[in-house]
């Protein structure tokens, strides 16, 4: 069973390779569910890792329904990953009703070829998992990263097994979220070909009393945040 490590830093990527992981999914900001990593991080990882590197293409946190401008950014990032020699792309697009945006996802898949394409955990937002599975099978997705529509893959293992059965070897069901050394045997026994986890540990580096840089206001998947034209104009008017 292949182990993919979700690595959100250079050190995580190096640790994954040194520990014997078979592949990494490179991203940034695990607290946000992952977003596209920087050029510098991708280059550093590609220069120093020999195991396959799949890169998350997600231009922002929040939902998986993107503007035309955001979609163009995603395509540009895929082109960059291809030029840098990455082995796979992890991405996907939903419509506003959380069904698969087949046209846009197909466009990303075609652009990514010949790289492997994983449809990411946007899959867990889709209401009808089996209908979505059939759709993704027809558009040449290589694998689906999913927790089985639960907070952890262990909680969602029954749906994961059903999806694996219905995938019929046309694509890989990649269980992810909360897999660790204590529950991994359940996925091995269930016959999954690959698993995904971050295997993270937390190191506290700041002393108490520092000014927080996180804002709890923005940690909400129901919102999109952007600079406001009118507010900017009012600030400029106030200082002019």
C-alpha cells in the first residue's frame, strides 16, 4: 500500500522522503485545507526530492467554485508545475450547487497531461458520491482523495470501501484525513492501494504574549474575503 504524505513545508517534504514515504502532495496552509504552494517551495522540493511530487492547485481557501480569473491562475500554476517536472496535479472544480464542474475539471485534466490527476477533497462536498464517482471515471481522473464524507477517513471507511468497490480499478480511491499508525491497518485490510496523511507533529516556537497573526474571522468556509473598492477609496480620501 502506497503512502502519500501531505507536506506543507520543505522540512515536511524532506522528512517524508527520508522516512520512506512513496510520494508527497505538496501544498501550503494545512489549517485552510491546503492551498497552492509557492514557486520557491515547489522548486526547492523538486531540486532535492527523488520521490514523486504531486502539487495541490487551489488558489484560495473557502469553496471550490472559482471565478474566471481564479481559474486562469489555476491553469497557469499547472503549466508551471509541468515545466518544473512535477509528477502530478491535485485539484478539481465544483459548481455553485456543489456538483462536479465537468467542463472546467476536464480542462484542468487536459492541461495537466501527461501528469497524474487527483480530484481532491472537494469530492466530500458533493451530495451524491456515487454519481460523482461515475462522472470522474469518464473524464480520466486517476484518483479521488476523500475522507468518505466524514471528518476522518476512519469514520468514513464504509463509504470509502463502497467507492473502492464501484471504482472497478478505473481509478484509485485515496483515503485521507486522520490516518495514523493506530488505524492504518484498517485501510490495509480493506484493500486500499494508497493512503494519504500528513503525519504531523506540532512544535511550539513562540513565547506566550506575542501578537497573533491569525484571524478567526477568516477561518470560515462559507465566506470569501477580498479587498473592498469603496473601503479603499474612503481610506485614500481620509488621508488626502
